[in-house]
C-alpha cells in the first residue's frame, strides 16, 4: 500500500527497530568505506586515546538508523535529505567468540515530525540510542511522499 500525506499525522510513529552490531560489522564497514581508523577495531588503541573501547563508525550508525525510514516508505530514493548530530559513540563489545551475539544494540524510533503538503514531503524525526543514551540528536530525514 502506498503512503500518502493524508495518511500521516505529526507525532505518528512510522517504525522502530533494534540493530545488533558486532565487531565483524565494523570490519566490513571499514572495508566498504575505506575508514580503517584503529578506534573502530583495535581495543587497546581505542583505550589509549581515552575511548571506552572500540566504537562504531559515526556514518555506520547514521546509515543504519535511517534504514527504518527507507523500510517504512518502501523506496530509499524517497529519502531526499538526512541530517544529524553525533553526540556519543556506540561502544561495541568484543563478542567474536560468541557467534550471533551482538556487541552493541542501536535502538531506533521514527516519528513524523512535520508535514509539508506544498512540497509533498514528511520530516521523520529519529530517536537513536545505544546503552540507554542518545547517540544521535536532531536526526531528521525528509521523505518525498507521492
């Protein structure tokens, strides 16, 4: 079923998800992005620069979070703008000896924040947290609704 602006109300939840993240996910993302900074895979290095441990790439977190919007709208090309601020790192514990066990969980909730009938768009506000703390703030995706 296609979504229309008349189907939406400000404050309406569009979806939620919990994303399990492993150190293997970070290694794969490093290969895809070219970002091999050791804070994303080397525990002792991350701690030597005063981090609490290995942390997820900010862009990995941002990209993972917007998936709830793409899934809801059914077409990732409908997301015409996406912005956020990074507030806290996502610490990913080492669970490599426990196959299938995530080292962190990113919780995402999407809410309709604004509707713009003149431009056929909806702004979706995302609440993104890990370990009970917000890791992204002002995470907002603008979606074209036809």
